[in-house]
C-alpha cells in the first residue's frame, strides 16, 4: 500500500492515542472548554455547563472514530484496490480494535478511565461515517432520521409510562411522542405511495 494511503490513518491513530493520555483528561479539557461554554451560554447554570462539557467530550469520541474509519476506508479502497464492502468492513474492524485498545490504555492511567460506553460511541462514529460512504448521504440521513423517530416514539413512550406510574409530570413529552409516532406513520404512508406509483 502506498505511503500516501496508509500514513493518514496511522497518523490519526497516533493522535487518538495522544488524546487518550492525561493531557486530554476531563480536568485538562475543562480548563478551556468550561470558559468557552460559559461565554457561549452566559445564562446557563453550572450543572448545565458541566453537562455540556461532558457532551462535547463524548461527541469527540464519535468524531475521532468517524474520521478514523473514513481514513482507513480510503486506504483500503484506493491503496489496496479492495471493493467498497470489504473496505468498509476492514475499516470498521480496525476502528473497533483501536477503540478497545484505546480504552484499555486509558484504564491504565491515573487521570483516565476505560469505558464500554466510550467504545460504543467510537463504534457509532465509525458505523455512521461508513454508512454515509456506503449508502450515500440521502439514505444515511433517512436511516438516521428513522432511527431517531423510533427512539423518540419508543423511548418517549417509556418515559411517559414511567412518569405516569410514579406521578411525575411529563410536560412536552405528551406532544413529542405522538409527533414522532405520526411522523413515522407519515413516512410509511409516503413510501408505500411512492412504491405503488412506481
């Protein structure tokens, strides 16, 4: 495989490994992210800022591994001449292996911890990026929208039931859950109509 193809994913893996050291721990990133979040959200409570800091860090996992999967896909596709399917599976395999090794490495550090949730987030980033490459933007976004609507309908419905059982108000969930269910129904009807007219 030519150097131009395998060097970018190897360099990105080194960067990911560097970010899994103490230098990128939550304590270190809070030094610049918390002031930035306070500046962007001046009216937010400290708990909200702390939650946003956590979300930004978790989004970093998804982004890191989406890029890693794309770089390996490109390396296998162009550098080895493999087909798109084989390239996607190999890129996903390398990404998942690196995610496990990365979390194992973090578990050995004092300021970091290894987390199965982080491996899941890493895998989500890799699968999402490879899904876009393999299916195209339109199909990938359609699939993501469908998944989000199902999560809103089923997850929101579960929260409605739990809240009703324990006597807690559900607020906007009473609107969001039926809206998600109606959107799923509308999508289904539109697809059925498009198939019958084709």
